[in-house]
């Protein structure tokens, strides 16, 4: 086959634009005729010129796929012949370059602004520091992940704050080397990173090192009797390091990975007031903190908004030593931090999808020895991807409950709004927790129930939007019970790295 006198091998090299057997047809397209017309008076149409035009078309076609990707998971493979609108990029190279630059500039501007707007102080009345984010996934596996997670949650009753979070999540096996694994979590203002050397010091073990810290990484939000106490809330900034050891066991049933972990996280924290912190409030002393966590996990839950399948059984124990401990808080409501605290927790449950519907059930339980307000378990809220072990209670404020011991059950059922499609889903949620509170942070009831619903829409194959409502049955609000909250979560997943 000959096209414009060019060797057929050229067609194979740029098959991303032209399928075999279609080149002769595409030369009759108006866009190609315009390109040929523009070439008149500029010298001979050489193979290099045609190849350059095809390269430009291939770049622009890729950009359009990223922007207008409406291929749902059940959509068939695209046809060999691309729509004619893609072929217009065979026009002058400057036009394609301008379009490509515009799309990249928009992405570089819009994504960081989205993170900042949703994770910074966006409530003019009850302004709050950005919500804390923990690594959503510390399991080592062979999957590359690039995602952007953004969420916001606010109560409809009570004085609770609008809480936002956002972060860029990246995992990359075989990073620069066959045995290197990289994990990055980048919220606004700080970073959590880890570089892991796999198969060392033995074939089934790995060692990781990392750095973490930045602004708002250890901030504290205070609640009492269901009320947000902005005058007792404060910022916490930190700088630290991570040293981790991984030990892999056999895959149970050939599917479920078994992995043990020991993680050391020394860091230095310095505290600061927010605009709403009371001048009478005494901040905790700036201090070094040494955390060590060890555990074993069978399976794991992928760091996705709605994973299709998951199963996990894990047990963990953490020891934390605070170098400088003592009194802090308001004179009339003093708090006391402790030097040594310990926490033990477990999670068991799973997610299963069948016939287009999905069910999930998780049981979390924990106990904290010598806990204080800075080290207690924090329950509440409906944002699952803020932490690796989220303690969700829909209809309650984010981290409203400070627990010394707890037992928490989360149930969910998700199904398509109407049959025959996999784009719009409704998820029904039910939570129940039994809580033993830390001193000075008790709620009227020890048993806390919550229900909720999420409406999720797959805007594209990569972008999912979920909006939800939660009702806290036992949340104390305005002299009675019943908390109302709404939330929004957006997930952008990019595959192919």
C-alpha cells in the first residue's frame, strides 16, 4: 500500500492514528487536504514531513482520550477507525501544540486549586485547619497506582465544621530498579513518602525508608458533648522519617497475600494556634514523638472509593513515646498528655460484588492503654479514604468521638439505580459502635448508631463522584439527639503507569 508515495512501514509506526487499510481513505479527508494545501509553496512533501504530522496527531489523540474518555468499564473496544474529529490534528503543528499546552496548563492549575479549596479553610464561620490524612494503603503489591482523592463533609445540624481533605496517591513497583518500590501521599502542605528495597535482606522481605511532614500534618480538632470547640482546636506541624520492615508469607488460597510489618516513625511536632484558638488556651509542648507499629495482615482493602472485591483480617499494636508531656488546654478544662501510650486494634471484613450489586461488612475493635486526647482512637464521619483504617460513623462529625476502647460495625449495600447500566449507583449504609470514652470526652450514650446513603456517578472511566447523607441516631445536637451530615468525594484514577 502506498500513501503519498511513502513506504508502508510508516503506517505501522503510527498505527495509533491510522489503522491498517485505512490510510488511503484518510488521505481523502478534508483535514488532510487542508494540510496538503497548507504545505504548498513550502517545498516537497517528504516522508519526514508526513511522519511529523502523524506524530502530532498521535499526541493530540492521546490528549483527547484523557479529556473526553467516556469508555465505561463494560464498553466494547473502540473501532479501528477513529472519529473524523481526531484527524483534524493532522493540521498545522502549532495548533496541536497550543491545544496540548492548554490542556496541560489547565490540569496543573485546576487540580492543585481543587485540593486547596476543599482541604483548606473554606467555612467562613467555623473555619478549620485541613483534615489530617494518613497513608490509605501500606501493603506492598505489584500494582501501579496513580490517583487523586478529594472530599468534603459538613453537618447540617449543630456547630460542626466543614472538613475537607485531598491528596495525590502514587505507588510504583520497579521504580528505577527491579527491586525498588515507591509510595507517595501528597496532601496540601505536606508529604508522606517511602522508598522500599524489595527482596532484601532475604527473598521474602523488604526494607523501606521515607520522609514525612509539613504543615497541618498533626493538627487537632476538639469536640465536647457533640459541639465543635474551635477555641480548643489547634494546628500541628511536623517533620519526620519512616523506617519499615516487611515480611511476606505465602498467598493463602493462591489469592490472599499474608504480610507482616514493623514501622518506626520518629518525628518532631511543633504546635501553633489557629485564628479561632483561645488566647487562654495553653498549647501542648513542642516535642519529639517516637512511634513504632507492628502487625500482620491477611489480604487487604485497595485504596479506591468503591473496590470491587476485598478481604482483610489484620491485627496491630502500636507504642508511642512523647518526649515532652504535661498539661495543656484551657484553665477551666485542663488536659494532660502522657509520655507512653499504647494501642491495639484489629479489622476483619470484606467487599464482594455479584450480579451488579455489592455488599460489604467490616468489624473494627481497639483498646488504648493510658490514652490521652492526643492519642485516643477517633471515630466519626463518612470519608473512608482519609486513613488506612477508617473508623466511620455516618451522621457524626469527623473524629468527633475520642475512645479508649471501641467496637465498630460498618455495613453497606450498593446497587445500580436502574438495571442494565453500571454508571449510577446507590449505596445504603449502617453503622453501630460501642464506645468507652476517654476522661472528659464522654457522650450521653455509649452505644452509637448511624445510617446513611451515597449516590455515586461514574462521570468517566477514571472519574467517580459520590455525594452522601448521614444521620447520627445517637449524636447529641442542640439539646437533643440526631445528627445530619452531607459529604462529597471525588476520585480520579489514572491507569497505565
